[in-house]
């Protein structure tokens, strides 16, 4: 593809951004489903008010699940950047994608400026996915707190 041809480049980048964004949201939807399922199972197994150990174990499990999916999302964007030739190496693609996803920004990675729109979209989606993860963890914590109150009333 001729990435210097503006007539082709802009629609192509919009399409690529759309596909990567949909892939990211799909992965995070899967993460949310898994967090709810595993969280419900773990919380449902409690027969006494949850201790700090129980809460730590449950929340740590949620964090591990969500971190795994964040890694997959970063990998998706990094693979696209590498495949398009925006970065020179797979290691640079992974690092650039991770720092873009988290909005840190990798200034030491050679990056083809023709693909900056991809970096911009990734830096928009990363914090949104992180906020979504925070909401998922908060949901589990609220469920734990409600369960603890119910069990202590009995």
C-alpha cells in the first residue's frame, strides 16, 4: 500500500483504527464476562463473612485476569504497528504499544509518523479500558461488601 498517498492513507487508517478499536473492545468485553463469572463463583463459595485474605484473593484474581487481557490488547496494537511497518522491531512494537496504551509515550522508539493516528487512538482507548477494569473490580468489591453485611446480620 502506498502510505504516502493521502487519498488512500486516510480511509485506510480510519478502517485500521476501527478494526483495532473493535478488537480491543471485544477483548475487554471477554475480560468483563470472565471477571463477572469467576468473581461470582469465588464470592458464591464464601460461607462466612469474607476476611481480608478472601478479599485479597478474589481481587488479585480479578487483577490477574484483567492484566492478561490488557496485555492481549497491547499485543494486538503492537502487532498491527509492526505489521504496518510503523516500528522496526517486534520489541519496539510491544514497548511503543504499551507506553502508548498507558499514555506514558515512548519517545525513544523510532516511529513512522505516517501512522501517528494509530498511536492517538490507542492512547484514547487505553485509559478507557483501564477505567473499565477499575469499574469491574469495584463491582466485585461492592458485591463483597454487600455479602459481608448480609452475613454479619444473620
